[in-house]
């Protein structure tokens, strides 16, 4: 059997085409192949020997099958794709994957899109006016402090939240409106387990004639259920944001505790006025979701820094999420 194996490998190394490979395969493990014939002869051996020889023969057969499969891939790789109608071969090794932040964002955006939100984009470099003033954030507000905002030399700043998207969208569209965006936001924060100077938000808002807190609550419930399951519950807790009145924070009941997840509220009449929408005729709701926070809760990630270090051992764990 050792001779047979040696002989096979010698023959294999001389193979240059797929046809030759197929012939070699038939010669060894085909219906009348050398190995096949040996296997047929097993029944003539005494039981003890039959078992021993049988297991060695079967192992050799498996090995030959595997080696031939591999060699076939190699040979096919070398053939120029002269027939574009041939089916593609699936590559499992080295396939890329979506980042967990992108996976969570896509899930949220899909829910919003299905509910009729238009998905848009805003710039990462913003004017002070869009980022603060028009959002009813007065001059004295601590959010304007240089400690938290990253200003550029030209007086513009890296947006500290995605809320200026509301302003841009409302300036260029007339109500009724329903829009959302996903993107990076920047703050002069520490970089530790729970803070990062760059993170991601999803901003959504709607303006119509009879928008109520009820629509806001229902919308957020759909998002939370899509991400955390039908059993997830949401709780609204009074809060403060300059651009909403009333303002609320949403907590999600997950694995036995209430977790603060996002900010929201009814768009402040001043904000509507600032973009030329009459608050006596129109009302709206808005919400801002911290995507890292959602991802951390959903996947049980305790340190926000994992998202940015790009350690493949971390990233690989999310590979299959892409395929569902
Ligand atoms: N912009 C807020 C932040 O960055 C989050 C937020 C709160 C957005 C309430 C909203 C909202 O649209 O209504 O912390």
C-alpha cells in the first residue's frame, strides 16, 4: 500500500491538465481503480486483518480524494476565464465582512426605510449655525464649549451630533417630511472603555400635521424590537435637549435591566421656525441613536475601543451576520 501511495503521488506531480487529473482519479479510485479493487478484495481476508487493512485503505482513498479536489482547484485557477458563462466558484477563505457598527446601522436603517423614511447624508464638517444655533442651542450652552467641540481654523467644526442633518433637510424640503441619516460624530472626549472621540449616530425625524408622541414611541419600538427581539420593551424617561420639547430618553429592557439607549422628543417650535416651517401648522418628532451603544448591548461588548482597533479576531466573529 505504501508503494501504491508513493506511485500515486509521483503520477499526480506529473499531471498538467484537468483531463489528466480525471484520468488519474479513475485509475485509482474510479469503479475499476486500483484502490477500489483492493477494497473489493477485503472480503476475502480474515476478520482481524480485514478491519486493519480496510481502515488504512479507506484513509488512503479519502486522502486521494481530498488531494485531487485541491489539485483540481489549482488547475482551474490557472485556466484563463475563456468562458464567462461558467458559474463562479465560491471562495470561503479571506472573504471580507461588514463591521459590527455597519451591521447594526444597516438593521436600523432598513427598519426606517421600510417605514418610509428617506435616508440621506450630511457633511462631517459643519457650520456652527447648523450644529448649534438653528437647533436652538444658545450661545451659553455647555455643548458649545471648546472642551467638547472640535473646531477647525476656518471657524467650522466637526459635527458633534447628527442633528444638523435635520436642519439641512428641513431647509431644502417642505413638509410633510420623514428622513434619517447615519454617520460619524466627533467630540473632544477621552478614549477609554466607554468614550471615543469619534462615534456613530443615526438621526431620524418626521414633520407632519398631526405628529404625536404616539408616532414617535411606535417608531422607536419597531427599531428596538427589530434589534433586540419582540420581547424587548421600551421606557420613556423625561430628559432635556434644547432642540426638543418635551425631551425624553429611551431605556430598553434587555436581559433583566433597563438600559439607556437614545435621546428623542418633539421638535422644538423654535427649530421649526428657524427653518421657515410654521409650528402652528406643523409638528414633528426627532430621535438620535448612539449606534455603538446599540451594538455593545446587542453583542455584549464591554469596551468601545474594540470597534476601532480592527483586530481581525474581533471582527471575524461578525462574519456570518452578513449572510442573513
Ligand atoms: N443630538 C443628541 C446628542 O447627540 C441626540 C438627540 C437627542 C437627537 C434628542 C435627537 C433628539 O434628534 O430629539 O446627544
